[in-house]
C-alpha cells in the first residue's frame, strides 16, 4: 500500500489542525500527483475545522475563500488551501453552489468532487483514502466523473473544460459517458466567465498534449468565440511551450479553416492579455502577407514587425518556420536602432541633433539590415562620413547630414585631430 511523506509545512499544518481536535487530510490534485510520481505544485487540505477555527490556529492566513469554507494558510514554502468538509447545495448559476453545508464527514466531502482521480485523500499515516476508484482509473489512465456526469456538469459548467484540460495534461482518455455529457451540456459554456475559460484552454495549450485542445471546439464548448473547428493541432506539441506562441499556433489553425474572422477578435473574446493579443494580431498580418523566404528578408521583417509578432506569424505557419526564425534570432541580429554599434548619444556628440539623429539611425539600420557584418562603430562612422551607398542603390545617409554644420569624425583621423576632440 502506498504511503507518502509530506513536506514539512504541509505536515505541520495537518498536525496543528489535528492537535486542535480536527481531522485533516491532503486531498485532490496533490494526492493524484503523488500517485503519478509527480511533485505536487499545490497542496490542498480538507478538515472538519470551520473556517474561523482554522484561521485562529495559524499566524498568517488569507480569508479570500472563507465564504465557501476555504482559508489559505501562508507558509514559508507557499500557500496551503484548507477547506472545511462540505456538501454543496444547488448550483443555480452553473458555476458556484448557492450554499455550502459544512459537515463532519470526509466521505461527503470527497463525494462532491468532480473526477475520481481528484477525489482521493491521505490519512494520518500517509495512506491513500480512495472511495470512488480513483487509483484504478489512474492506472487505466481514464478520466471519469463521480456519479452522473450530466449532474456534475450541470452543477459546474467549468468542469467540462477541466475534463479536457486534465486529458491534455495527464494524457488520459475521457469515458464515453463523460464525452456524451459534455456534448449535451456544452451550450451552458456561454454563461461561464471568459477569464476562467481562457485559463483552462491555456493550460491545455501549454500541456504535453496540446492537440487535445481541439476537443474544446469539437465538443461545442467554444461557440461563443469561434464559429467552426480548427485544422488539426498535432503540430502544437512541436512549438515551444510559450504562452503567446501556443496561442498563435491555435489561431493559425482556426484561421486556416475560417473558424474565426481575426486573431484579435478571438483573443479579445477570451480576455487574453494585451501582449499576446498584439503579437498575434500583428503576426496575422504577416501570416496573410506570406512569410519571408531568406534570412535577409527576415531581418527586414523583424525590423518592421518586431520579434514577438514575427515569432507569432511563424508559429501560425508551423514548427519549421519558427525553428528557422529562432535560429536566426539566436545570432542576435541587429534589428532595432538600439542594437546599432553607434548610439544616439555618440551621434549627438558629433554635432547631430533632433530629427537628424533619428534620420541617421534609420539609415544606419537600413544599411545593417542589408550588411549585418557592418554593425561596428568604425564601419558605421565610415558609412556616415562617406554617405556610402548600399548595394540596392539607396543612400546610407541623407545628403543634408553631410553639410558643414554636421561635421563627423572620420575613422582615419587620429585622436586629438578631429573637430570635436
């Protein structure tokens, strides 16, 4: 029989509650992760102690979930959520119970949870308490609701999204009755918080099996944000697990099938952060124009759109374009005036001012985008001083900047001989 040793702060929290006469048990996802051989990211405890009793036992607590029986105990190694044993009342809003009834029974508390693999606890000796076959489902890699899945999803519609997210994270299969219940209850997703929906979709996208995120669309959960299904998402796993990159990959698959009008509309509907929205919206413009074919073209495109938008556009097209772009970016190419080997301050010290500095920097950047090897101080000074033309025939510096009132240091002059030394 499995027996687990708890981290010090978790064990101390349990002991404090038990010494005060209240049974306390690690419960839910932390137990599931222990059985899977993983280090739990979060620790949850359930106890017979009422919220005010729990709060009185610890010096540092947060009361944000007290209404539903949860007190967060703040420890040196992270927060621990402690929730009173409870049975939930009706869910009239399809998300939160209208009332919660505190009880004295671990069995009642476990029975109200969503999936069998999340309804296990540890007793005082570290042994698993499993009343609903959670360990058997873990071993069979099955995700099954406790009791009637229709009732579970009627109570809380977000559980439909959690089912798919857990499937992506754990690599488990949903039971047939679970899938059927999601299809039947999917229309209730429109009433859920977009932020909470986004969180579940994002966790699936960043999981080891992001292609499972297609189920959000196939099972009808995303009709308020997309009017169709994406192209296959198998390529997402080959993209770096970065938030905006995986979202861009999903957007590309949706755009390919015409399931969304624009990235901006889709991501705004899901309340994505501004950085992700901007990167994907600009990336869509480039994606529609067509990606560059050469490193020379990519340098100019990076200077035009920026790193994030270009990576988003490449991710929309698939792993190979992004790998090629990241290989170029790993060489730290000069794509902004801030990366020029000749700074604006140095240009000012040579007598340039105001717009002339900006014009000089723009010309130098245009030259370096064509000739990246020229991004050295000496070479850029020479380009400015001579007005050298690049191979495409464009002047490297406006002629106005060669007038006498804008003298520049010539690379050939020795220190102490120039007009500003």
